[in-house]
């Protein structure tokens, strides 16, 4: 432990790399395909807003909870950590496995969901691309991790090194074939990152999402956790400029095209490919290709969710499920009426339930109790309004395709 701790407290060395080696940070106005990329940015913004307007507020909140689980599941999957969606949901309720490794992954998942909920509640409003916010994402995430997951191993020496939540790395790192800038140079590069990406208009921000995503990974400011921080930052930027209401997951799209995603990241690391490839040190054409891939992936995810949560289709799937459960005696008769009303209105007061269910007060309370046991109806207290929920355990029936069937 002593050599590791000593190395970690040494002053990070700055080899004096010029910040210009990170350019370009945006697609230039001279780039020939910029109009096509701008059309994709506008399409994404329009489709996301339409999805948000198509659902009652109560359903939006419930869906956002499930999508946070999906975002966590797919972001962890990209990192090689496979945690079942139901196990993630259990972790949110602080129900953990007795198996140490599985418990650690549940705690990691809970940390991700907690940080994203903080973002969704406005924790980064107006400052998603600032250095302070990037470090805060890392700290909030790391502070909730189990001790064992805060250690990383040097692939060359086998040395175990502890990552400090919220603190920039103090040593050099290599990711694949990419040698990141010197540790001491990271603050200078992050300052330039903030100068560019935190002062953009909404359209410019959408166009620069992929560039900011890659450049943060290229700087590699932390010893570990950079991928999750970059995806959470991208989520925060998307939420801020187009009010997504967290109804769709960019992580799902990236995980489903993981090989392409990582190929684009590697391509963006490369130097400029001749005089026709922009004016910066990095390849502008590679950055533009990644931007197109990123925006198309976002649009595909919005389109997927549009189809999945179409009110008529969603209501039909839930109704078919309810009929089956009533038939085998797991749900009381008329429970489907309560679910249908919640889908239409978003929420119900306890006093409204008997008339909707066509039952007496005692029977209505029993129905609500059973629905709560299923995890598909929630309320903050016995007198508070009832709201619908979308549990991960029923995702294969209610939201088919959101998670892998396996």
C-alpha cells in the first residue's frame, strides 16, 4: 500500500502540452455536411418535445423512474458490469444480495440512479459542461460506491491504485492505444473545455453533444469512472437543452451499438487527415461522423420510446396483462379500471377509486393494496394521490424491448 499511496500524493506533472492539440472542439461552419447535421439536431429536438407532450404528467414521472434504471443498466453494460434490471430496482429500495460481488454491483447501480435523479431534479441546471459539475458528478457517484470498486489496477504493473471521488488524476494513463495528456495538464484542458461547451446556444449544444462527449473522454480527467461521467454529462446536456423529461436513454442506444460507439471514439482520437480535414490537430471529419452517429442514435431512441409508450398501445398491453392476472386470481376484478384511469389522468385521489372500480370502499382499498404489492401503483401516504409505476419486473410485458429479453 505504501508505494501506491506515495505515488498518489505526488504533485501531478504537466508536460506542457498545448491545449490546441484538442482542437477542433466544434464542427466548423465551413464543414460541408454541417447543414445535414443541423437538420438532425432540429429533428431530435422536435421529436423529443413531441414525446414529452404526448403523455400525462403522472405517467411521465413513472416512466422517468424506469428509464433511469435502463440508463444505469446500459451504462454499466458498456463498462462490462452486467446487473439485472430487477436487481437494480431492488438496490434502489435498499434490498441487496448476500453475494458480495453482486451486492457491490447493486450498490454501483444505486449510485448511478441516485446521481441521475439528482440531475433530473435540476442539480446541474445551467452548468452541465462546467469543470465543477463534471467533478461533482464523479464525486457524488464515487462517494456512494463500495470501497472495493474504488480501486483500479495498472494493466502494466498490476499495482492497485485508489480512485478519489471528485479529484483529478495525479498520474499518467493509457486507454487502449490512447495515451492521455499528462495529469498536470488536465486542469488547463478542462478549463478550455468549459470555455467552449458551457456557453453555446441550444442548437449549438445539440450539435456539440458528441464532441463534448469525446473530448471529455480524450482528456480522461479521472483515474476511473470517465465513461459513466461522460454519459451522465451528456444526459444532463440533453435534458437541459431540450427538456427530455428523462423519457429516453442515450446509454441504451450506445450500448446497443457498442462496437460502433467505441470505433467512433477511437477515430476521434486520431490526428487530422491532411489539409482537407479541418484546421485543428484532431480529425474534424471523424468528429463529424461521430456527431452524425450520436444524433442518429438519439433519434432512434426517441422513436423507439414513441412507439413503446403510444397511449393506445401501452394501454392495450397493460389491459391484456391485467386480464390475464385477474383470470388466474392474482388481481381482483375491476383492478384494470384503476390502471386505465391512472394512465388517462396521471393520478387519482383515494376517494375517486370506489366509483372508478365500481366497488365499495373496502373492496377498493383492497384493490389498491394488491396493486401496490405488484409495485404498479404508488402513493406517498394512505391519503395521498395514487400514481402509476412501471416496475422493471414487468418491463418485458408492459415495455417490451426496453431491456434485453434474456
